[in-house]
């Protein structure tokens, strides 16, 4: 349920309260069921069961319905488990849903804040510009120090400014990841308001490369599987 982009909302509500997820405008089992007349001029379409199947619509009149239908319909038929064998996605019932369009008053893009949590303890957060053609990833520790860590996306020469709500995001991450060997908790901050975007147990499906050996070893040392029973 934590990786289901619809079911996770109840978990977040139970653990940290109301108002921390983007409002949902509608839920459907197929693209054909969507009544676009009921949607506002701006919205985002997403699938609940995978990663990357979303359509950002800043203007409904300009939306390419054929292209959107093809993308969503293919995604709904695809069991995301078979891509990287991430077992938690295997039994999610695929659905498509519309979210409220998020727009920050100060920027034309969204910053994505991702907290790497180990056994309920946030240790690293990285920042990337959502839907950017020239992505960078800036990593920070929980004292807001800019780290020399680098993974798939290049490290920026100048770190981005961190939001005032950094500590609140850290606290939320700790609550949501309690008792879990590893959980990545993703946030958007829109006009000062925090939204949990998604959660995942496998960063980059488990295939993301850590360029520095020392960081590879250090992050691995933070995962303790000694208490996990073999099935």
C-alpha cells in the first residue's frame, strides 16, 4: 500500500494527518472512463501502480488525447513488477487518476526532495529539478551539509537553496519509515506547503550506481537485515 500512489494516502493520513498529499480529482480503471469535461483546465494524470506513467496537462485544450491515451493504456496493462522484480508492485490493481496541478508562485518548475531513510532514520536527502532536461542531483546530510556524493545525475557545482520546512520533511520521513530497513520518501514544496509525492523501497529500482566507493559502503552499512527472516 505504501507504493500504491492511491492507497498510500490513507497511510499518510493515519501517520501524520490531513493535507500532506496532492488532492485527487478523479479515479478510473481505464483511459476511456475519464470524463475530461469534469476536470479543470490544468491537472496531472498518473498511474498508481508504477513509476513514470504521468501526463502533465497545463492546458486542457492543447492536450493530445491520442498520445495520452496510448501512454496510459500501455501503462495500465503493464505489471511494473516484471521490469526490475520489485515485488511490492506485483499485486497492485492498476488505475489512472487525476491530481490537482501544482504551481509554485516563485518558480516555473518543481523541486523534488527525496529522503533516504534507514530503519526509520533519515540520513541523506537529495534534490532534483522535476521534469528537467538537464537534471542534477544535490545530496545533503541531515545537518544540511552539501555532500560529495554522486549517483546517476551529475552533482551541481552550486547547491540549491533548501526550503525552510527541511526539518519538518525530515520528521515526516522518520515517521513514515519507522521499522523499515530502507524507504525513500519524496516531497514537493509548493508555496511553502509540504506534499508527500510518493514512497519507494528501491531507489532507481535497486540499479542506481553510487559513483564513490566510500559512499557505496557507507550506505550499505546503514542497512541491517539480521532481523529479517528468510521466506
